[in-house]
């Protein structure tokens, strides 16, 4: 029995030893801290810490060490994330709760009472403060009241027009244009292109005193501030109105204000085109100011005339440059070139538009400014039906293309010869065209020069060339179809479907 007990004691002792010798792994640190030795020297230099002379640290030194021991490690850089607004908000709350007596006593410095500066543009910096994004979240609602909208537009015009024309930016001129388009007395007289140019030269005219006469024959006026009384009827002239309605037997007719309405903000008077035979200071189209500091938007008749001439000159130059870029007119003298340019007008055509058909006289002479046209010609071919029988059919063959600075129709219009091909627009095309009726206005020398320098459009084509081109295009089409069918057959052989299953794009 004793032997058995001894064996049991030994087994328990062995088990205890094996348990005591069991090792537990200490979790390792992924990022080993880096020691800042400068801060470590400062921390260990406290006089109350334990050293060779002092066997024990003082309570004050121990407390100082425990509060500042983290500074002996290099602090990692702050990562982008949620900002801490606790300090800011506590400062704002402290400032709001501070009394005037506390501030006057001088307990706090001036820097502690400085409020945080609001960001000018919260989108430029990452911010998680909802107050920075509320202004961007809610869209600005525009008022639908016409009176309020008109008042805002007048206010904007007054603000922008205080700058000189050369000081205004393109965005400000565009803003003036959008506003002036809403005034029908002005927008119905001129096109959008002319109105854009007039917005650049528009000025503000200010009359600081009452009962002053403003002469409307000097330009078109829009009242921005104050009110006026017209001195006669009518007080505004539209472009195209006959001048007889504005001519009076007297050079300076007497003012007639009875029964005439008062003109307020947003009303117009004057004219864009000067009335011939009248001085600018005549009483035609004049008004009288009823208030002080009246302000008008003014477009003078001289500025309008200059803008119209510049637009005409610009269009003329563009037409001449188009003719010079064309091979048929490149070597022409200047004088006949200008005569032909005067007859050109711009015309836009959408894609797949038949401009002229084969066998018919061209309806106009055309020079391509932008886009592309296709020249088609008919060819008679044998077509095999599904039942095996054959029949003759007419098919269109693309024989060429007309690109920018190429023309067609000169010989057809001048000699009344039918076109040898059909011209169809391949894309959206802008052209300069000349009508046959306008050709009669040219002199014989210019017409002869046009005949000599022009050739029939694709006039060198014959039946053999058309058939060869058709056969070549058909062979190319059949080869492309064959390649496509082979690729589709190979792709579908293993059940591969591009765009589906594991071949789908992420």
C-alpha cells in the first residue's frame, strides 16, 4: 500500500511541476514606441526622483512623473478623421456665460475671448460640423413673384453698370445679357448675337436733379431708378418703324404731356437707330425727370451703329476666308471674291439630308464650312432572291466625300446641267450657299471666272468605275460579316457571354 501511495504522491508532484513550468506568450506590440530622448532627459531631471543620493522618490516627483511619462515617447501624427470640437464649444460656452464684470476685471486674456473664425468655404477643408454644410444642403429658392424678380434684376444692373465697360468681366456682361432678354422692347428689336454685343457697350446715365430733359434721340434708355414724364407720343421707337411717325413740322415741337402716362422703373424710351434729319437735342422721344438721382441704362445710337458694322465686317471676313480656303476660289482676285462673298448666306443641315439628287439641277451653290457630305451614285446590279431567282436592282454606292472647304453645284447652277451624283449630309453640316437668283446680280466677268475655275462635282465617274467600287465595297462588307460570324461562333462555343457571369465588368 505504501508503494502505491508513493507512486500517487510522485504523480501529483510531477503534475504540479509540469503545470508550473507552462509558458504563456505575451502579446507582442505591432508598433514599437519610439523614445524621445529630449523629453526623457527633461522628465528624469526632476529633483525629487529616486537616485543614488535619494533612495525614495517624493510624492510630488512621483505625481509629476505619472502625469507626464507619456511625453517620453514620440507621439504619432494625427490622422484625418472626426475633429474634436469639445474645446471650441467649451470656449464658446464660456464666452457666452462670461459677464461684463468678469471681462472688465481682467481675469482672462483677450485671446481667450476670441471667437473661432468661420470658414469662408467649408468645401475646401474637411469639416464634420453640420453648420458648415447646411448652407450647401438647402438650395436657394428663387421667388416667383414678378415684381420681386424684376426688382432684383434692376438692382443687379445698377450694380454692374457702375463699372466702366472695360472693367466688366465676361460673366458680368453675360449676366446683363440674360436680364435684358427679359425686356421685350429691347429683345424683340435685335437678335441674340447683337444683344450680346450691345451689353458690352451699355452704360449707366445719371441725372442728379429734377425737371431735366433727357433726349431720347441719342440712344435707347431703360429706367433703373426714378421716374420720368414723356414730352410727346410716341416716346420709344422700334427698329423698322417708319420715320414719318416721328417727324414733326417744327424742329422743336412743343411738349405734350396731357394724357400721357408716367414712366417708372423698368420702362423704356428712346431709339437704337437715330432719326435722320433731326438733331440729337430735338424734342423727339424726349422725357423729363420727375425725381432726383434718376438712373438709366443707355445704349447710344453711335454704339449700336458701330456694333452692327463690326458684326457685318466680321461676317464678311468669315465668308471671304471660307472662299479663299476653297480650291476653286483660292486664286481669285480680291474684287470678284468680295462680290461672291456678299451673296453667301449661312445654312445648317442635319445629318442624312439629301441636298441634291442625281439627274437633277443643283438648287444652290454650296461651300462646306463644317461637317461632311457623301457623294452617292446609282448602279444597276443583280440581286438574288431567297427562292434562287435573280432580278435587277438599283443601289447607291458611296463614291466619295466632301469635307470642309470643298464646294459643289457651280457648273450645275451656271449651265443648268444635272448633277452626276447625289449629295447627302453624313453629319450635321454648316454651309455657305448661293441661290441661283443671286447669281444674276453678278457681272459677266465674275460669272465667266466662276465657270473657268470650277469643275463638275465627281464628273470623271463612269459606269465601269462605279461598278468596280460597288464590287470592292461588297467584298469588304462580306469579309467583315464573315469575320464577325467566326468570332461570334468561337465566343459562343464554350458558353462565354461577354458582359455576363464572371466575364461581367465590375
